[in-house]
C-alpha cells in the first residue's frame, strides 16, 4: 500500500539504513514515530518532512551523504541522475520577478512553471504551495525560499520542474527573525524521493561559495541558467 505506515524494517530499506539504526534513532526521539502494540510505526508524510528538515540543516558533507543515501535507496530503474539545469528551463527564470507580496510571489512562480507547458493545473499548484507555506514557511536565513507543495502533485505535471525568480527587493516571506527574501525557487516534483534528491542537490548549489552573490548580480535568465549548470557541475562527490 503506497500510504501505509513504515515499520522499522521497511523504513530501514527506504532510508538505506539497518533496522538497528532506525530503532535506535526512534528510541532516542530523532525519528518521528509512534509505538503500536509495542512496535514502532512511522507515517510516510512525517518521514518525508523529517528528511526535508534534515536536508535544510545539513552542511555540504552531510548533503553528499543524503544524496548518496537517496540514490542507493532508489527503486531499480529509477536511479536517474538529478540535473538541475535540465529541470530549470530558461523560460522558467524571471530576473526580476514582478511580485511584491508573498501571495503574488507564489502565483508568479507557479505561472513560470505553467509557461513551460509541463504544469497543467496552475491553480491547484498555487493552492498546494500556499498551504505548505502557511504550515511552515520555506524561507531560509540566506534570503532564499524553496517553495513546494506539501506532497508532490504528479497528476498535474508532465515532468519534474524548477522555476527561479528574484525580486528587486527583499520581501517578507516568513523568514526567521523577520529576515527578508529575494531569491525564490519553486520545486515541482513527481514523487517524494525525486523531491528530496532535488532539494538536497539544490541546497548544495545554494551553499556553493559565491553562488548567491553572483546570482543576485544577474539580470539575464540565460546567464542565470548557465550559473546553475556550472555550479552544479563543480560540485564534488
């Protein structure tokens, strides 16, 4: 069953860990789970969000480990390498992004995805992204927000997509301590694992030395796309 809870054994396979490691993490309160009849059970949605949180707190070395774990745990035939440049069409980049509020940013970013022809229901995506932001903002301390729905929406996508926008000025987007956000990525994935792999790879690009400084200086989508591709190609591991 696709939405059935994980057991210790099935989560170990999913995370490419040993059952003992999973049980130890759960016993120490480091994995979201609950005991049913004395046995650990793990919600798929909670594990997905735990992975998102872990990625967000990781440094580059840990992100390499996460990427490797997700790749090793992929189903046979589903080991396709993540390539951000392929997921981010030039027409899905807006520099500047003509939006001044959180709501207009979400709509503008989704409309960029719809412009590619690979997103078939923009309103459904807008609502899903808005609900995710209301639940927990995706704005980071570095002025970047990684927008995405709470769960992938494969039914409205022809393929996994990224969009990129930068507002002329920082806006309030739920960043900690009232920090402002000016760089926005929208992640449109077709499955949970693909979303996490994309998030891990994008996080590595964002923390590459000089990447954000260069991105904030660009006003040409072609040059921005080239910067993403070259930065990703320069990643180690």
